């Protein structure tokens, strides 16, 4: 571009859709130069009505007093600017460097909710402890849910294109090879997409655990199998189950394994233990033709039971004839070592997919392995309330959160998790700006606190053992005025010093 001194106002045009840019330079006589590049800020957009979408608001300071002061200043700002968009506030704060020793995070849907939270913060004395050098250990637990509802992840699908594309990709991969179970594929795809969303925000798991169908997502996230291989395994499992033409039903039983075996000793071929949830909680797979006989035997043994709506025969002895076929199919896939610690629930360890779908789900052993890893925060990915109860029971010292459930609250749950980890020291990878509707605001910052650091010189050390000698007087004559200015004393280097 041409360069000239702007001696009068001139129009400053820029190419369509591009901001104006300028350079400012300052040149010092001593060779110290400064150069600054400036870019035109984004154009303001008209204010829109608040959409009540939950936002994560984060503040940090050097100490509690500074955080309280910042909360007061933010509260006054909201009082003076009541039409401020909550999304703009969250976006502005996320673009700042907030790595102070005292942190605070709050999920709010309106500025009035934020106002109340800031007022409470300015007076509270109970703040999150200062972040440690070591972040909390995070566990991902992938639940098993046979009755998948598309509404479970509706808010995440609407929010993220990557999330929606992951789910669509899984369905397309499965449909390309024929018959597949829509609920299983949807559960797996949504679990994988949710875990990827968490990791993109900076929430990386230290340990993972899978339960039933959730084991496929756990193996995929750990790196043991690829996304497409996991879809193929689930699809192939569905094909084999249909070829067996089995009619079974799951029954939840409140009894120990040995008590159940004694009660059903005469019906060994008619049932199979499908899952061990806890020491006295089992799920058995029963052939529907013999359900009445099993119910009568359980009633005679005074064992409480409940018939479920699940009619899948996997994780039972009934799928034994197809196990070898499943193993051969699995052997065609490349095996990769997992790079995240996995607590697999079939027998508490990895045993291959053929044995996986024939062996009972050992949730008790999987949670025992998880307990040994001592996670501080557990994220359950999947809408299984019974699993959530077991997590609270087996790991009472861990904080548990559940995502992927009906009601459209998943994004809010994810923000709560992110806020909790932020208070513990995590520096999130914030999502990129979604649209030009988000603006940077001139929000209050931490107040400047003047601190003086005076240097106090040490007094001269006088050696008392040395005698003091008075220097001889001498007249000091100014070389220009040619007159005496006063008396002086001779210094050690021979120069005269005025008195």
C-alpha cells in the first residue's frame, strides 16, 4: 500500500469483510524503538433479548480479599448496565488470563442469577481452596442403557456440529452393512461424542470404566479400538443375536450368587447370570418359555425379584454357540494398546469381545478396580440411575456427575463440571467464538494494590580499632570563576571534596 504523511482527513476504506489495520512506530534517539500493530475491533451488533442459555462465569484473584473486591465491582457493573448480555460477560472473562490462586466459578442462565451469586460471593468466607499443582483425578464411567431415547442428548446435538456429525457417522457406518440395533449404536455414538466434547474442553480422564454397551465407548476412548471398529463390533453382535433367535428376559434378583444357585438348582439350563451389580444384586437372563418356573422357584426360596423390560440374551450362556464367530470377527481388527487405564467390567479385566458378550457383566469388580484408582471426580456418561447409586455407594468420597439424560440439562451439567475443575486449578480450553453475537466488554478487572518495596541501606561499618585521622585542609578554586569556593578535605584517591 502507498505510504504518506496524512496531512488532512482522508477516507480510509478496506476490502469488503476485512478489518482496517494500522501500524504505529516510535523511534528513540538511543536506538530503542517500539512498533505496534492495530486492528479494527469487530462491529457492534444490536442487543438481543436474553436467551437464558446457561453460561459459565469464572473469576480469579491473588487472595480472598481481592476476589471479594472483584465480585463487588462486577456486581456494581451489572447494576449500572442491566441490559448486558450474559453470553458477552462469559466470553469476555474466558478470553482473560485467569490463573489466580483463588478461583470462583458459577453457572448462571440470567444476569439476575449472576447478580445474586456475586452478592453472595462478596460476603462469603468459604471459598474453594487454592489450586494444587496436581489436578483432581477424573474418571469417565460409561453406563449401559438399553432403552435409549433421542431426547437424552438433544441439547448437545443442537449445540455442536461435531457432536451431531459423530452420531450421524456412526449410524451411516452401521447402516452400510445391513441390520443394526439403533438404540445400541445411538448410545455408543452419544457416549463417544460426549467424551470427545469433554476432552476438547480440557477435561481429560485419568481412568475409564465401561458397563455393558458402555464398554465399547470406553475401549474406543482408551484407544484400544477405533470408532469404526466399535461400530462394526456392535453391528456384528446384533446380527449374530438375530441368527440365534433367542427369546429371553432379564430378571433383577436380590440375592447372592450361591443362594441363587441353590434356589434354581433344578433350572440350570433355563437361566444364566447376566450381571453382578453388587454382592446381593444380580441380573439373570431367563428363557421366556421357562419364566413361570423361575418365578415360582424364586418365590419358594423367598428371594425378591423384579422382571425388567430388557430381552437381550447377551452376557449369558445362551450366546455360547456364536462366541467363536464373534472372536474370529474380532481377530480381523488391529489390536492397539490402551493409553488410558481401563477398568473393564466383564470379569474386571479385558478378555476379548467374544468372551465379553458371553461373560456376565461384573460391575462389582469394575467399581472395585475404579476405587483403587482413587478418582476425585467421576463423570457418568449415560442415563442409568442405578449405576449412579452404586457409584455414590462404592466411592462416597468422589464427586459424581451424570450427563446424557432427558430434560436438556446436559450442557449445564458439563459447565458445572468444568467450573468445579476450574476452581481446582484446571485451565480450560474454551470453545471458540460461536458467532459474531458474542462481544468483548469493558468489564471490571482486579484492582491495583500499591505495594512499596523500599531498600534500606545498611549503615557503614566503622572499625573502632583504627585511629581516626583528620585530612589536611585545602582551598578549592573553581576553574571558571577563578575564586575559592570553600575548604575541602583530601579523599583517599587524592581528589578534593567540598565541605
